[in-house]
C-alpha cells in the first residue's frame, strides 16, 4: 500500500490544510480544522457510549458535516459503520439493524417511527446526532486492518438488503480514500470537485466515494438548500458548482431544462454519470451541451468503482467509445469468462455479512462475479452487454424482479406474476408487472402496488400492472418475459398473447 492506512489518510488530509472550507451549508462554513475537531469529539462520544474495535454503529442521517464526522469518528475507534438508507420498509430496517448493531445514530429528519420501533425491538440504544460532546478527550486511532469498517447495502436478490463487508485494509487501498496514491484520473476529478454538490445519503457507497475526492483533495462539499426547483441545473448556477455525480434520469431532466431556459452551468468541470446504463446517444448529447466535463462510471456495491470513461477518452478514444464504461481503475483487474465480467481489486468486499453461502457464490479465488455480461476491446475499454440476473436499475438503485414477483403472487387474486424492466427517462429504468388472475378475478392495481411498497419500498413499485391470460414461452421452455413488453402498456390484448404462445 502506497500511503497511510484508513482512517489515518482522512485525518492527514484534513490536518494538512485546517483553514480551508470542507463543507458549506447555507450560510455556514465548516473548515477542515473544525471538521477534524468534530471527528475527535464524535470519537470521544462514541467511546464513552461503549463503542470500539469490532462494535457495530448504525448511522441514519441526512447529509451534514456532523454526519460525516460521526462516520469518520466511528472509524477512528475501529467500529463497523452500518449505513441505513432512507426508505427502508419496517422489515428491511429490522433486518439491517439485526446485523450485530450496538448503537444507532440518527438526526431529527431520519428518526422515523419505523426506524425507532426497529431499534427499540432490538434493544439498540439511540444517539441523536446532536448528542456529540462539546469537548473532545484524547482518543487514539484503534482501527484494525482486518476488521470490517463498513457495511454497504445492496437491495438483495430476495428483497432483503445484503451487507457488503468492507475492511479497514480495503479502505486503506481504496481508489478514492487514499490521496497519496491517487491515480491521474482521481486527481483530475478531485480538482474538478473544487465546489462539489453533495446530496442523497452517506449510507450510499457512491456518495461517500466521490465525497472523499472532494474533502480529501482540498475542495468544498456544498450541501444545497432546497428552493422548490430541481437540483440540476439550478443548484449548479446558484452555488457556483464545479462538479457532482448525477444519475441518468437527472441528467435527462437537466438537459431538458437547459434546452428551454438560460441556466448558467458554465462552471462545471466534472460531472460523473452513474447508477444505471446510459445510451451512447444520450451521452453524446450531454457532451455536446455541457462540453468535455462528462465522465461515466461503472461499479457495484460489492466492488466499489470498477471503471471510468473520462472526457479525454471521449475526445481521443475510438469512435464507438461512447458505448463503453471506460477503462478499469489502476489496481483493478477485469476478466471476462464465458461472457461474464469478473473483477479483482484491493478494495473488494470481504463478503456478505452473515451470508456465507451467497459469499461463496460471489467471491471465487479472490475474484468477484459481477453477474454482468461484457467484453473488453483491444484498447482496454470495457463494454456491458447484459446481465445474468433479473435486475432493474430504478433511480440508481438495484431492484430485483424476483422479490416483486413473489409479493405480487401472494395476493389472493393473482395466480402468477412476472416483472420486467425497460428504459425510462425519469427513473433510468422502470418496473413493469404482468399478472395472471386467479379464478377470473382481476386484482386491483392499487392494492398490488401497496403490497409491493410495504414490503420492498417505493423503488420496487411497478409503473404499470397489466392483467394477461398467461406468459409466452421461449424455445427453452422457460417463460419469455421479454415478449410481454410487445403487448401495449395499459390494456394489453390477451388474444394477441395467446396467438404468440401458440406460435
């Protein structure tokens, strides 16, 4: 490893320029020195609460300097930080908090009744974000390299979030968290993030990765104020933003606004598109409108960022480079086996917390099965060609078709249920459900959506629910779910479906 360990790399970066602004929120400015003081105070507070190496701290908050400090303060002690995303259902909260969590940090905006009820049921003490002590006491960094530093969650193929265990050793060699070993591309992005628009949740691996490039590289993380308009592009103009990450649906909406309104986004120097596939045509339109500032990233919760397409690649790469997801980061190896992408890097997850069977299916001899299909061209660019699993990317979140089908099929008026995804300008991809009724009773779409929302969350709710007589069968004998999409969206013809099946 070329550099300090983690979290020493964070402490070192903040200590090196204590007077520069790390966070900006409204009229408030928090310097790196003040942020470092917050980190030490949080470490002191958490230690007094009985936390230390190997203990689990769940954190569920909005983005704020205090929330970031709570994360890093817990890492100073060597805790396992369990990031709790907003929007989890009651069952998902019970599952996540049941992963050996010793304490829970929440702020006022995140302390929902379901979250507090789950913590109470598991006898987990709750620490308000405002509970950080006013004074710091001497605290040593007690993080141990092979302990788990963080649990980052996927949605899980069964609808239950899977906790990807990332060790302190892995974060010490991470492409974004180790400034002394940054690649040229990481340094380039860090420079573009001089004024970085940060939003969402710190429970997101992607948000934390790119926030690291800003905070550790001398930039200012700007937490935007809401004014009733979309963040993109209005917050870019209002706050003088130079860089951010953006999902494909947000990018599409931003380009639509810019085509009709004179919003100044000329200060942008780096805009990372991530979360779901983007078509070459849409990527080309973004580059044409915004200039050579657009990056595209590919990664997974289990592996972090895997590859990146840079503005330089777009300008100087082969003609078809817009269809790629760029080249792997230095230190990341990609192997394509029978069409499936395998990845190996120093910062892969150590496994799924409490799930040895799934870990064994995913990690093999140091390589991660991505379950994505792809190829690598002669220039080293990686191309995604499909998926081996039934996954839909909604609002940059992984949604599995299987759990949705399972929930729908449990309704008394549903005999069978099938779910497919399609590209969508608003959400990246959209969920569409097809149900075969039981006993001739057509199920109420609103009731079905309510069931899905209650068990799996809003991102899994189908955009359309269509009643059909049956599902087409592929030559293999398996259900041909893709063929369902040829049936018109609102009231699909059962007769045309039966004809398709007969042929």
